[in-house]
C-alpha cells in the first residue's frame, strides 16, 4: 500500500516581528525584536511591559471585516501560505481541510461584551459571535473552499504544534491530500492579566535560557503551513520546501501550570517524534526550543534536552524574543521558522540571552549563522503539561516516517453525565431578568468521588470530565493511555469570572487559581493528572462535531501504536452568560433547550479487548457544501460506511426546522441507497443543545446498537459547516 | 504591629477556598506547602493576591514570598515587617 508522506509546500506568517515570511526572517537575521509596550487595550497595571503586539491595521493588510482578531490574523497567514504554495483547491475535491491551534480564539473580541456589560450595564451580544476557538477554521475553510476534515485544537501553548501533527496524521491516514495547518491567537485581556497574575511575565522582556531570566513576554500572531501528501505535491508540480518527518505528543500528568521539573513529559514527546521519524537523536541538527523564559520552563526543557541528547545537545535557540509567546500560535510560528531555517541553511538566534545559567549549563545560538541542516526539531509545551514536538527534514532526505496501521476499535467502557431533569434556572442580574429552561446536570452528586480539597479549584466541566473518565475504565498502570477530551466552549464560568474580575477591578486582585481553567485542555489535562495518563493529550474544539474529532484522534493513537487505551470524550458546561446571550439571539425555545454534560468512552484495539460494549467501525469528518445537497451527503456517508449493516440513523436534529429538514433528507437518501427504510432517531430531546451533545448521542448510539443488534450511524452537522459521521456496531 | 493569627488563618482559608478546614485546625508552625496543608504553586499566587488585598503588600517575584510561605507564623512575621505603616 502506498504511504502518503506529508510535505510542506507553502507558508505564511504574521507576528509582532513582521507581516510575511520575508519580513519575519529579515527581523530574525537582523536580531530585531518585535517587543514594544501595549497599545491594543488599556492595562492600568502592566501597560509599559514589553509585549509582541501586531500594530499594523489588519484591515489595511487586507483582512476581512468579519471575524475576531484571531480570525483575521489566521486569515492573513493563510492567504500568504496558499499563494506561496500556488495551489488551487478546486483541484482537491473534498480532500483538503484546515487544522488550527488556538488558545483563546475570539476572546479578545468577546471581552468587549463583558466590558460593555460591566461598565455600561448594557447587553451587547454581537462581539461574541466569533468567540469559539473553531471560528477561524470555519472562516478559512469558507474562504478557500475546503471541504475535507477540519477542526481546531486548543491545548494552550502546544495547540498549533499538535494541530500540525494532527494534520500530518490526516494525510498519512489518507483522509486528505492537502491540509492548511497552523494556528492563530490574538492578545487578550484574559491572557495578559492571567500570566501577570501567575507572576510569569518578565517586566524587561523575555530572556530565554539566560541566568537572569524572569519570565515570558506575551505575543500574538498566526502561521499556516500547506501540508500535502508527497505524491499529490509531485503530481501537481509543487515546490517542496521540507518534509514533516516526525511528530510526537505526550502529557506530563503532573500539574495544571508547572512543568515536570525533570522535563520527563517533554523528553517523552521528543522521543515519540524521533520514533515516528525513524531518526536517532544524533541526526538532529537544530532545535527550536519552547524556551518561554520562565525560570521553571527553561530549566525543565534543558533537563529534557540532556535526557534525550546526553552531552551532545545540538545547537538550539528560543525565537520567542522576536515574537513574544503567541500561545496557541507559537508552535506554528516556530514551525515556519524551522522550515525557513532548513531552506536557507541558517540557524536563528535566541534574543535576550546574555549569560549562561549554571543550573542549565547550556548556551543557545546568539547570532544568526550558516550551518548544514538536514533535520530540525521544534518543541512546544503547554499548560496542563500538554507537549508536542515536530521534526522537519530537508526535501532531499529519504522519507522514513512510520505509517499508521488500520485497527479494529472496541469501546470497552463509558462514563456519562447527562441531564437528570429539566430544570428552570433563573438568570441573575445584571442580565435582563428572565428565565431559561435548561437541561442541567444539576448538583454533581458524583462529586463525592473527589475529595473536597481536590475539588476546590476544579470547574464544573473539569469535575464532570473527571468523574466520567474515572467511570469509563478500570485503571491499569501498565497501559499507555492517551486522552482526547474536547469541548466547544471550555470552562465558561471560570473564564467569565476571571475576565469580569479583571475588568471590574482594573487588574487588581486577580484570580490566579481560575486562570489555568480558561484553557480548553483544562479538563483533558486534569484527567491525565488524575489517571497518570502520559500519552498524547488533546482538546479538540469544533462546535457540534467536537466529540467526533476526539474520537478520530483517539483511534489514531491506537492505529499508530502510541497508546494501548484512548479515553475520548467531550464536555461542556452552562453559565449565565451563555444562557443570556442565547436568549438574546432567540436560540432557545420550547423545543430547543440549552444543555450540558460530559461523556468519556474508553477505546482499545478490539483483539485486545476482553469486554467489548460496541465497536466503532467508521469515523469520517468533513464539511458540507452550500447549497446543501442531500444526495451528495448520502454518497459521502456511503463511501465511509457499509450501509448493509446499518439499521438506525441517529442524527443531531433538534427541533430547528431548517437543520432538521437537512437531516431528514439525508436519512431518506440513505434509505433509498440501502434499499430499505432506515429508522431515523434523534437524541437532543433528552440532553438539550450544547456543543458536546453528540458525545451524548454516541452513548445513545451504543445503547441502540446493543438493543437492536444492528449498526447505528451517528450523523452530525454543525451550522457553520462541519460534518461528521461514525458507525457504531454491537 | 502584631496581626491576629486567627484572622490570618481565616483569610488563608477563604482565599484558597480550603474545604473542611477551620482556623483551629491549622497549626501555627506546620508547613503550608508540600506536607502539612499540602498547598501548591497556584495557592502561593493566591496568597500573593491576599497579601496585597488584605495587607497592602505587593510581591512581584514569587521568590520574594517564598521564605514567608513556610508556615502561618512566618507569614505573620513577614506581614508584620512589610505591612505599610
């Protein structure tokens, strides 16, 4: 069977150091940092501290008027990447997608909603339209006409490195020929106030690996790579800039914000990337370090480097002094720096470094210099101990990346927290008085599973995820466990309380314990800490198809033999702002009620499973075209699922007439293909409407498959374009 | 200036949202971090916020606070010395 090796054929970048690859490399070559003081928003306490802010007018650079600041940054980087790859997506059919990492998504814009509410007592929901982390994905997919698998992934500072790794997996597994992969993150009051509240910001600008380093500098930006399968790129005569030779991910399973002091998780991710690339450590010619400049991160990373490379650590540098730490976008920014370094055969320097730290005992590159480079490594480590490492190789090097092997997947356990009863929740002032009927999970009685002091800092969403994860399987310390628990909106209550507090108290008395819960991987990481799960740890976020993305990602970990067990799931919580904004938009009515809940399923290879509850025989992801064509959709589903085994279609229909008509049309088109009437069932009447609802659908599908002894198709459409289908067999 | 140990303990409990713990249960000299109360680095940051809010002491580098965070007694001594008069 042909192996689809991923190669890079185009790149785009926007950062505080410049707009476009040329301008950014000129800044790097000249050693010119993009750090200046903050102008984007008022910061009473920290306004004079250096930050990597993009000061150009984004509209002037050609960004669309629609979208959040992150969306616009992502769009600008995507435009450059597409132009440099000289690719026409009309030639790709449904086989091109987009995969982006972000940490805050549209938070900067949604903060204006809270500011108006707090300071002027007015409810203006408009700025929250592009709040979701998946918004940039939708915008770019629509702009370039991409109909393949697409999602965002939000694992804090490793987000876009993990996104690039996932995109490579999409290509290797044959799901797509071309992927736009990277990340976008804008500055926000939340992260600005948050990192200051953690005392992790260096007031003089970051000095990675330096003896006197005192923290990071925040930044913002976006970078996008065009990833293609090698045969597709060669066939269309594209210029190949580099190979993506290897990638690896791991979790420290240690602490919500602090890295493991020995860097064991970081070392495991580097090891995994080397394994995937089939390279020895000695083959690596340069490392772009995560190197944030905090005392703990740099020391832990140096320890990890020594673990892997012993006393022969290759030349390395942190380039964060040029851009600031662009959080979810930094992995992608550093990936394009690595590819450009390979292309130019030059080593980028480490601004801010002056004096060697005896505790580290390593000295980074201090000035740009030429060097023969064949293989380079890029490290990204995030909150929660979520680590991702990429290896890029010169195009002339032979392709050796290990390919995945198809696996039969069994579900051997399931944890569900669904709504108990329909509760009426009063919306508290200052929102307009009113009542919304919700599908709430009520008081988490299972919270008794967690001891009170363990629970005190956990959000409702984390508690739900933790309880379902514990229930889903019997822990076996000898197993390698990967975790993919997605969320549409994350820990809303903690993020909301944190920003509300910053705005109302002008950055005084912040809430450092709430800030770490503002990242979407807060639940997945907490599960890993609780269970000691040190495999890949991911938090995909893709609106209504979030769960299916997590499912796909978990199966990948089994197919590449990076895990013995994958815990996959999704979780979302209700909060007052979500209820209020939804009410303002008329999203809720008698039939459509907001919901919340968590589901975690435990997956193993079928041949190794003793007690299989169900099998997952297909997962396919994509985007639908407009106008919606039910026949085309039925073809797409039939290409992934053998209809002769299917008895029931379980859809995400919810009582919203336009969407429900689409589901019904596809169900009847599938019936005519199957030559018999397939039963069409729905589940949202039980759980309510929320982004993780299809995870609840998955648990219903398992029940139906077992009860009716037939295959069940779980089919989900997201209003902004995503679609997913999976097949569950008894 | 002396500060009330009980008041300080109550402030700690409230700031850190400690559950099932009353001021009487906290020993003046027991370690706050690691063993004892078993606090971690995020709790230390909450204590930094508490010091500023309740006692007007601003800490910009966590290393400054570290000697003070040994026990309730060391914290009380630190506050007595650093508190703006």
